[in-house]
């Protein structure tokens, strides 16, 4: 890497030196050209001064100015020849003046030509510099825009990275807190287990002490019994001599005792084998019970899921039934209202008709021309029919009335039946009450969830406010930095403008000096003109006067051009271009450094992301393990309690060893722990035996 960087730096230095060399070559060529022009002007001015300073009588020969520009020695020799030629005739004074005028005109022509050439080159340089300046300004503007866009993009990326880092940091802090809580809980459990272990160790030490006490008592008893046995042996030896039949009886008793002892040992062995079988059966039963409990837990979880699903379906069905009940009640209410309206309309109409008929009958009693109500109601044809039916005591009307009445009664019964069928039963009321209770529970759950949602929203709003505050602070920092950079650039621009103004003043001073020299030459030329103007003008004099007029016009135009172009000299633009090149190089370096810093930031962010992913995977595995431990803990707690109780209450060592195996499987003892427990149990058994 260092070699490659050194090579790059050397190549850059070589390129920079080549550019500097080319720039210096151009400047040197410009300096050489200007030197040649200045020498030309100097030679012309020297010739004009020599001509003007000499006596007109002594000068006869003409001077070639082109040769004087190319070779300074030739001009000096010609001047000496002019000095040497004294004593000419007075008739040649006019020729001398003519030659003098021609030399002056030639010198002025050379000066004006050089001046016009300088002006043309200056104008061309100025145009080229102006074009280059515009191009550089456009390039600077484009670079500034690009820099601003890149700075904004970098700022947005930095803000996004900061927000992501803040979120990830908070998530890590939460996870760290959760894991801290879990570790504390595990430490509590470990402390409890250690306290239990210490209690067990204490109980073991107590048992060992009791065993030692029992052993000491047994040793004392054993010694006493040995003494008694020795005494008995002595007595037996004495009695053997005295009584042989007693010996035989004692031997028989000993044999009987041995038989009894062997029978008791066999019974104990059988009991031990039965106990082992029972313990094996109990272990198998416990294992089956654990498996059944696990299966039951799975079934319960499945049933709980089914219950939740059925509950949701029941809630949907209850909603549908409620909607159906509301619709039926509305329909039933509409039907009853229509029936009541129809019944009320019929009854009211009948009552009104009866009332009107009674009024008409009363009016007919007092009136001269009584009106037949039936004729008015039913018309003439119906009146004839009524007269026909009147003789039969309205039997048909009564029949129709009865039929209508029966239909109306049947309709009422059907409506009552429908109302009875639509009235909710006790079971429906119970279902509705249960649904209402479920609805109240669901509403409470919804309220709790709503409260939790509000709390989470507030929590996240607080987080967002904090993020906004941090972003504002960062924005203010960046704005302050931008303001400081802008102030520095403005100060630098002010310095550059001051330097430009100083350079401009210097160039103007040089131009003024040149103008003063030209004006002095004009004044000397005009002082020589009156002597020639006093004599009569010949054709050659007229030509000379026209030449002088043209020369004066050229000089005036040249001075006007110098006055116009003195505001922007060439040196100022050259210096400005060099400074602009330096600024562009600095901006390129800044851009390169920013790109390298951006790459470094991207690499760092990628590495941090990978580390965060690895940490997240480790933490997720730890969380899964803890969840498994928690789920396992509830299932195995009851079984462990029963096993520990049976271990503490039982006195048989075989059963206790089986129970220890069960405890080790539940608590997931390691192999080393199991071996240490078995060794402790064996030592205990040896001490007891």
C-alpha cells in the first residue's frame, strides 16, 4: 500500500512539474516577444532622438529603420555617420528636413505598429482569458452544486445511520435490561438451589454424626457381647464336662436359631426384590404420568386454540343472531302496527257509520222528505238488491259478516302464535346473558388493549421527539460549521479582491507611464513641425503633412484604445487563472478525502451491522433457551415436588436412589454431578452398614 501511494504521489508531482514547466515556457515566450518589441521601440526612439538632437545642416543621409530593429550596432554606426557629415551646403537643408521627417515618420509608424500589435495581442489574450474565466466560473458553479448535493446526500445518509444506530442501541438496551432481569431471576434460582444444597449437606453431616454416635454405641455393645460370649464359652466348657445333654440341647437350639435366621434373611430378600419391583413400577408409572401430563398439556393447548376459534365463531354467530332478532322484532313490530291500524280503521269506520246513520234517522223523523241512507250508500241497483234481501232478514249479510269475523279471529290467532314463537325463551335469555358477559369481557380486553396502544404510542412519540431533538442539534452543528466555512471563504475572497485591485493599480501605472512617454514624443514632434510649416509647401511637403496627419490619427486611436483597455490588464487575468487552478486542485483533494471518509464510514457501518447481527443471533438463542426453560419449568414442577417429597419421606435406600435418578433427569444433572451424588450415596451406605 505504501509503495503504491508513493508511486501515485511521485506521478502527481511529475505531472504538476510538467504543467509548471509548460506554463513557464509560455510565460518566457511572452517575455521574449515583449522584450523584442521593447527593443524595437527603444531603437526607434533613439533614432528619433538622435535625429532631433542633430543640426539640420550636418545630416544628409537617410536611415533604414528596419535594419536598426534587427541590429543595434548598425543603428549606432548610422548615427555616427550622421555626426560625421558636417559642413554640407545650405541648399541641402530641405532634403535634410525631409529625411529627418521621414525618419521620424518611420519611427512613429514602427511605434504605432508595435502599439497596434500589442493591442491586438492584448485583445486576443483578453478574449481568451475571458472565455477561460467563464468556463472556470461555470466549472466552479457545477462543482459547488455537486459538492452541495453530495454534502446533502451525506448529511441525509448520516442522519439515517444515526437514527438506525439509535434505534438499534435502544433495542440492545431493552434486550440488555431483559437479559439482566432474566439473569437476576436465574441467580435467585441458583441461590435457592445453593441454599437447598447447603441444607442437604447440613442434614448429611447431622446424619453422619448420628451414625458415628450409633457406631460408637454399637462398638461398646459389641465389646460387651464379646465379653458375655467369652464368659458363656467358659461356662459352656465347664458345663460340657458336667452336662453333655445340655450341650446337645443347646446345639439343637442353635441350629433352630440358624434356620430361623436364614428364613428371615430369605424373607427380607424377597421383600427387597418386591420393593425394587414396586419402585420400578412406580418409576414407570411416574414416567407414564409425565408423558400423559405432557400429552394432556398438548391437548389442552390444542383445546384452548379450538376454544378460541369456536369462541370467535360463536361471537360471529351471536352477532348474526342479534342482527336477525333485531330484524324480526322490527318486522313483528311493523306487522302488529299494521294490524292495529287496520283493526282501528275498521272499528272507527263502523262506529262513524253507525253514528252518521243515527243522525240521519233522527233527521228523517223530523224532515218532510226523508232520505234513504242505504240508497245513498249503495246506489239504486244496490237499493234494489237490498230490497230483495230485506225480505229475507239480511241472511246473506249476516253470513258474510260472520265469515269475515271468523277470518279476522283466525288472523288474530296466527299473529298471537307468531308473537309467541318470536318471544325469546329462557335458553335464549341465558345465551343472551352469556353473550353479554362475553361482550363485557371483550370490551374490557379492548379497553386494556386500547390503553396499552395509547401507552406505546406515547412511548414512541417520546422517542420520536428525542430523535427530532438530536437531529435538530446535529443540524445546528452542521449549520454552524457551514457558516464558519462560508465566512472563511468570504475572507479569502476579500483577500483575493484586494490583491487583484493592487495588481490592477500596478498595470494602470505602467500604462500611464507609456502614455506619458507617447505624449512627450508627440510634444517633441509638434515642436519640430512649425519650422517646416513656415516654408512654402511643395508636393513632397504636402505628402509629408498627410503622413503626419495619418500618424497623429493612429496615435490618437491608439491612445483611445489604451484608455478603454486600461481597466483590465493581462497580468491580472493570468494570476487569477493560476489561483483558480490552485482552488480547483484543492477542491479535488477535498472531494477525494470526502470519498475516502465515506468509504470508511460504509465499511464501519457494515462491520457494525454484522456484529449486531451476530449479537442478535446469540441473544435470540439465549431467549429461546430461557423460554424453553420456562415452559419446561411449569410442566416439571409438580412432578419434581412429588419426587422430592417421596425422597424425603422414604427410608429405603434403593427407592431413594431411584428417586435421585428421577430428580437428576428432571433437573438435568451433568454426568460429573451424577457421579458425585452416587459416590456420596455409596459412602453413606457404607457408613450405615
